């Protein structure tokens, strides 16, 4: 399916590996011009070069620590300077440390809030004026299924991503008249470095996780990227204000 993304400008954070990389690659395959951002430049540049080589699209890498307000402002400005417009934004990053909820001091909470919540607020705030100038746009936030089904030791992520869900729902109401959509994706178990860390801490193997998933397998970044591509495209633009699990049926809920 042609999603109608050819020539449109997309900014994807956390795109040097994992889900972010998969999203950037899918958008580039669809003909979008893609700016990718992450904290560590060597791996990020390698990712940009690989995506550009494999897709033939224009891909640029910008170093950015989304926990820093000035970096959020700068990556928006650099994207505009390079491409002259901004049509889509993907708010994606790693996740805060695992551990008992009440065991984290204020410093850990502040870092989690900056990483998971304030980065979304700042990047969205910076992107929206340029989307308005372009006649509309789309924003997708990447969280996790634990936001909808909290589990022990994931408290920093659950609390801060739940705030993102509330932010996005409110923003969808306010941005709808501007022809800007905003949605939140809650991936389940996906083959990423984050899941590898969880397996190491839990003592489980990947097969143990797959056995709990109705579709019988752990997801891939491409499983997430396919939906993100739709939501960023004109074909998915009537969808806004939603939180969508992409989990192979893992979430045991009627919601």
C-alpha cells in the first residue's frame, strides 16, 4: 500500500536501534525524508547511512539528548534547516531503570520525567507551529504495554508514560482543528535491547515470553513501524487521541 508519505518530512527520536530504527526505516521506504535523533552519534550516523543506502531516501542524523530542553529545540531547528518543513514527529526513546517503585529517590524521578514526559511535551510544542504552517501533521508517541497493565519494577515508566497518554488525549482535542493528529502506541514484548535487559534480569529466555503471547511470538520493530507509518500518513489521519496496544494479543483486557 502506498501511504502517501513521499516527500514528507519526519523526525524520529531514539532511532539508532530497536523500534525507532524500524520506524525510520519504514518511513524512508515509503519515500519520506527522515531526520533521526539519538544521544550517541556514531551508532546513529551508522543507522542513517544504512537506512539511506537500503531505501534511497534522504536521511540525516542529529545528535540529541531529549532530556535536555535545549536539545529538543535544536533538533527541531536542525530538521527545519535541512528539509524546510516538518510533517510528522515520533516521540520515542529508551526507558528509565527498573526497580521497586518506592526505592527510587527524587533524582531518578526527575530523570524519568524529563526523559519520558517532558521530551514529548517539548518536542510536540516545538513541532506543532511548523505542522500548522504545512497545513497539518501527525505525532506518534511510543510507550509500552506496561503503561496499560502495570507490573512490578516498571513503575518509573508506567507513571511517566501514563502522563504521556493523558497529554496526548488532551492535545488531540486542542490540535484537531489544526489538522494535527496525535496518538500513542503501547508496544508489547518486542525484540529490542530493552527486552534483552529484561530477560537478563528476570532469568527468562525469549521462548518463555513468546509462550505468554496469543500469537505465539515476540514482536519485531517492523510490527510497530507498520502502524506508526499508517498513523503518520494521510490514510490514517482520521485516527487521533487513541492509545493502541501492539502486542500480539498479550493485553488481557476488554479496553
